[in-house]
C-alpha cells in the first residue's frame, strides 16, 4: 500500500511537470489540431503518468507517448497501435486482464507488470531531444527505487534500452557495454534481467520487422524467467 501511495504521489508530480517548454507547447498544439476521427475527444495533453501493479516483477519501458494515442486518452499506450500490440501480448501471458484498452476508464488492469517510459510527453515526430530525455530521467530513477520487486526489464526499442542501461548504471550497477537487438537476454549483476525487443511501432509492425510471434516470444521469455 505504501508503494502504491508513493508511486501515486510521484505520478501526480509528473502530471504537473513543465520542464520541457518545447513539449508543453507541442501538447497544446496537438489538442488544437485534432484529426477528424478524434475531434470529439478532450485530449489529455499533459505528461502521462506511469501505471500498473506496484508489486510488479516486470517493468516495461516505452519510448514516449503517441500524440493521438496515449496523449489523447491519458494513459500510456492506451488507444494507439503500439498499445494494441503491447496489451495483446501482455494479455496472452497473463500480465493484463483484457487484450486491449481504448480508454483509460475501460477496466484494463496490469498484473505483475508496470509500464513506464523514457519521456512522458509526446514529442514531435516521436523524437525526443537529448535534453528532454535528461529532464525526464529523474522520474524513471525514482520509479526504480520504488518498484522493489522488479525481476525483468523489457525496454521497447533501442532508445528505451539505452536509457534503461544508463539508469541502472546510475544506480551503481556495473553493466558492461551491451548490444541492442531483438530477443536478447542480459542478466545483470543484481540478479535482474533485461530482455530486449524491437519497438511495436507501426514502422516495425507494418514492415514485418517485428511480427506478433516475435513480440510474443519476448513475453514468453519473461514469464519463463519469473517461473524460474
Ligand atoms: S517530458 Fe518529462 S520532464 Fe519533460 S515536461 Fe514531460 S514530464 Fe516533464
């Protein structure tokens, strides 16, 4: 209960964050230029809180919210195409109670899993600037302190992988240089494990670089690690 309270307090701070002027301005612009299919939506257009099970053993690290996905609905990955892939895979391996989530009030729940991101505001063209990643890093570092049961990290894509390594090293772990690829399993000195995957972006899923089978394999490996 204490962990949940502290995580909630942290997420309240995140939602009120204005550290990146470019992103604050961009979120306002997005909500003023909605695509026709979403014109009835009242866009969230603030930083997105992380969410999930405070006792989670699996931590998923995304890149950044999608301007018309999570940034619209108010919850990471909710209502966007990457989320459709991610939630489907989580459901398949019992980390979620339903195979998709289109709104943040639809009863979707994560089990033994927590979702965070490298940055919490949607960036233009899905490309955060290095300074923006720096600005947002303290929130992730704080989550690493609070989420005490994590056994498996699943960073989605190369940037999230690089940033996860950086944060773990900042926490004092001596991790050698590791190469990115899909489906690599890296045990780290404190007994935790990093499992790498390509990001389920449309750029990867529509070109076949990432297939459903490849993506599900990642969560199968995570489940196996948890079962020892
Ligand atoms: S990206 Fe992170 S640090 Fe920058 S404004 Fe959003 S929440 Fe704050």
